[in-house]
C-alpha cells in the first residue's frame, strides 16, 4: 500500500506552482466561439464527400506522384535528359531498322537458276579433284599387330645360364 | 463529479444526467449545454498535456465530436465528466504518441497572458519588467518540466494539481487503481521538484 503521507510530503511549493496553470486559459471570447465552431465542424463533416475505395486509390496515387515530384531546379535537367534519351532511342531504333532489313534481304533472297548453276560450277573442279586423288598403297602399312602400339616385351628363348662351376664327381 | 453550479442565477441548469438522456433521445441542444459547461475544464486539461493552443483547439473539437457520436455508448456507471475526461485524456495521449518527435515545447504566448494577471504579481518585486521576466521564465521552466514527464505522469499531474480532481476520480478516468495514481503522482512530483529545484 502506498503511503499517502509520503506522497504528499514536501510538495506544497510545487503544488502552488502548478496551481498557477489553472488560470492558463485563453480569453473568454475564445470560449464564446467554441460552440459555433463545433457546429461548423459537424456541418462540414456532413458535407464531406463519401470516399469510395476507387477514389481513395486515386487519391493515394496522386499523393505518391506529388511526393515524387522533383525540386523545381531539377525539373529542367530531368526534362532535358528525358528528351535526349528519347532522341537517342529513336535514332538507335531507326539505324537498327535499316541494318536488319538489308541483312534480311540477303538471307531470304532466292537465287535464280543461272546463278545457282554458276555457283555449282565454281565448286565442281575442286570436288572432282578431291575424288580422283590417288591413294598411295605403300604409304599405308598393313594393319597388323606389329603396328599396334604395344609395350616391348621380351621372351627368354634359352635356359638361364649359371655362372657357378659345374660340380664334377 | 457533479456539474458546476449555474452561472446564471435566474435559470437553473439541468444536471448532466438529464442532459445526457435528452441528447441520447435525439435533442442536440442538450449536448450544446454540456459542451459549454465543460469546455474550459477540458481545454485546460488538454492544454496542459500538449502545451499548444492550436493543437488544443483541434483536440477539444475532436473530443466533443467523439463524445457526441458515442453518447449512446455512455453508461451511467460513471459520471459524464469522468467519461468526457477519459475521452479527452486518451485523445491527448494518442496525439502526443503520434507526434512524439515533434517539437511542441513552443508556447502560445498570445493566449497565455499569465504575467499580466494580478494574482501572480509579486509585491516584493519592484520592477514591472523584472517581474514579467521572472514570471515568463518561471512559466517556461514549468512547462518545460511538465513536458519532460511521460504522457501518463503528465496526465496525472494535470488532473490532480491543475484540475483538482481526487485520486479516485483520476483512477476512474485513467482506468487504473488509486494506488497506481498515487504512485504516479509521487514519482511525477519528485521529477518536477528535481527540475524546478531553483523555484520551489
């Protein structure tokens, strides 16, 4: 249990000081207008538009857009850079269009019969010489075991010789 | 807490209970009487919490608007003033929590004409300029010290020392026990005495 006497000890001076704040009020003219202001606010609340979900969504979008707006000084710089970027992008697109269209023409063009024939003729001698090339039989060794890449192996054909003297009886 | 005596001698004011019943029955003029009756006390309570006239004005309007909108939920187990104070205190505390980092130590000197009031004029001080300076300094120091307290402690001090409510009434308003009120008050007084040691 909290000691009541203790709570009130030596706070007389402080309480006198705090009592000063009782009179810290605005003039009576302010309080004369409180009721009318209260009524005005009530009426204003009644006249407030009813917010739907969609209207709140668009309001939030607008708030975000406003918060993202740059400072006036930066606006011109941002606008200029945006124009430069747009121009660069359009130039790049037009250049790429030209290059890709010519490449496409090369790829898809169907050669005429004469052109095809000339092309075949140009390739023909080389093809023939390749076919007629003689194969030198001597250069090709017979396929045998000797030709195989085998590790050398040694066969002992004779009986081992002993360096010891033969025993004579 | 009963309603204050009527300001007009000729016309006795109806008690709070009757005015509340009439408001609940759909008579908005009854609530106007309640507003006029309690506006100064509620203003004083909020002002000592937030220490700014503009914010106090807004919170005062919001408090009465909320009270009017929720008048049907008012039960007679507490007095109307306790119920109204509870709305005001909760509103002020929520406001202070929302604006925790806002510097609201600035005073509205237009309305706080404390140094011009004769009850605060110290006869020992001869010079008017010196007296005004001392009072202004004291007022600022007092407000600064109050603003250093937590919202709960400030509310208890405001309700007890400025509004003059009892521990039991404060307990009902702040929805805590009387012991908690006493404990908070003791701590707040200790803190204030420390901050204002040159003046008390």
